């Protein structure tokens, strides 16, 4: 029956229209996020690499009150300083690699999703026996979430592997600004890709891949488990017995309660859960970005700028020992936790043995 439906020309037209819309959506997301948000990515990457060449600012610990403390420049001021120092073109360093990385990740994710849905329905478990998807018990809901998590895991792992070389390219293009080097072309992603492949081979192109995969697994399973627990509570909150026997006033009160439950679930699933999962993910994202620069031969990856990392465990342990696992995760109120020195211009700077 499914084969007959697939041969229906109307279904083919619907599928073609749907694929075209998704392709347009992917392209718009790639170019809008890359062109509009790349300066923020550029800034965060340099901060994650530990590059803090600008003077500190003095302020209160809690904006208007608290003890006096020194703050590193916020993202906007940091970006403005980089613009004044290197020009407008510099803040779009690595944009070519970012565009290709995002395009590959989104397009491959869509292709893998379609292949799994059309040809591998059995992966993750069979849900054909679940007739009413709107009235599931906790066990059936668990089976649905488990299946979704397994299939999304396949997507995340494959997309991470496919797109990783261009992430490495973008980070190294940005990292070379630390030493004012010109090893890689700043915008073109293909020259660095070929050079990294020739000098280091696959280990260079896929450096930092494991923490990216761990990051993706935390995203998939952290979100899946949290939403599963939220749905269990939500189903209990909206369960109503004897609706027909209720007084009209009670029905109105119950309807308002149900609307509140729907709104609460939406906010928890779309705001609180992503924030909690993102908090757990961030150290692995940071490790992957630092590992992307390791072994490049750039000044940013060598002493005295950086210690040598043999693997991502070394990176994680180094960051944990120095309480730096969340470096660069917050754009404002970035307290300087280390020692402070006075520069030749009589301004205060963070004194760092290494940049990272």
C-alpha cells in the first residue's frame, strides 16, 4: 500500500514541493546566520582560544552594588576593538568555512532524516502498533522518545563527522589572527582545507571530533530525557475524568487550566530545557574548538601561547583545573579571575601565562 502511495504523482508533487521549501529554508538559515551572526561567532572563538589583549574595565560585581572588580571587555566592545585593530574584513575571517559547515550539517541532517524515514523505519523500534499517538501511556511515550533519540543520534554523529573539517578550517583561520599570521587564506575555506589535509591528513581535518560527538549526544539525550519527564507530568496535569458531568463554570475553569498547562509545557521545553542542556554541553564545545587549533603550528597553539594538548581529555582537564570550562559562554560581566598587571599605556590587563 505504501508503494502505491509513493507512486501517486500527487504525492510526488507534494514531496517535491516540500523538499524545495526545506532547501530554501536551509539556504536562508545558512546565509542569514553566517552573514549576520558571524561577527559574534568570530568574537566568541577568539575568547574561547583565550585571546584577551584588551584592557580591563573596573566595575561592581553585581553592576550597581558589590565589591569593585575588573571585567574583561564584553562581546560588543571586544568586537569593536578587533574592528579598530584589524579592519572590517577581519571580523568576517572564517566565514567561508562557517557557511559550508552549516550548509553541510543542515542538508546532511535533512537527507539522513529522509533516508531513515523512507527506508529504515525499523531503526529505533517499530511504532506501527501504537494506533492512537495522542493517547499514550508512559511506556508507549517512552518507546516514542527512545526511538526519536536513537534516530537523532545517528543524524548528529554523521553530520558532525561530515561537517567537522570546515569547522576546523574556520577556527584556524580565526586563530591565526592571534599571531598576525598568514598561513591560511582568511575567507576562502578550500586553501586551508587542502593545506591541513596535506600537512596533517585526517587527524588534522577531524581534530576535536570526539568532544563534538559527545556534545551532540548530550544535546539529543539530554533534551529527549528532559522532555519525556516533562510530558509525564504534563499528561497527569491535563488528565480529566467526567468532562460531560462538569458544571459550565467548572468547564471554563478547567479550560483555562489546560491552556496554562500547554503554555507552561511550551516554555519549559523551549526555554528551560535548552538552557539546562546547553549548560552541560558547553565545556565539550569549548574543548572541541581548542582541539581544532591544536597541532596547527600556529602561534596560538604553541608555547608560550598555549600548552600542548595530546587529546581532548588533556584539554578538558586543563580547563577544569583552571576553572575555565565556561570561558566565553557569557557575553557580559566577564570577570577577570587571574592576576592583573599594568601595561605600558598605564592600563590594567589580565596577566596570563598562556592564552589558554
